[in-house]
């Protein structure tokens, strides 16, 4: 039997959370592949960032 839908991404539960990235607050709005889409709360600028850069505590700035 063929699978109709794709399985959920392992980090999908983090969508909507507020994180500190590069000294500013961002909200995670999307996840796909190995990247999060982060939206800066101060001005709404969106950028794609690797999941490892957000979740790894040794990489936090």
C-alpha cells in the first residue's frame, strides 16, 4: 500500500516558539528539511536558519 501523506517533521512541535538568535528575539514560523524559517519580532524580517544553529546550545550567540 502506498503512503498518501508525508510524515511530520521531527521539529514541527517547535513552530510558533520564540527563540533568541544572534542576540535578537525571533519566532519560528516554518520548518522544512534542515532549516527553520525565523521571523525577527522587531521588524518582521524573515530568514532561513539551520536547525542545528538554533537548537545547539554551543552555537548560541
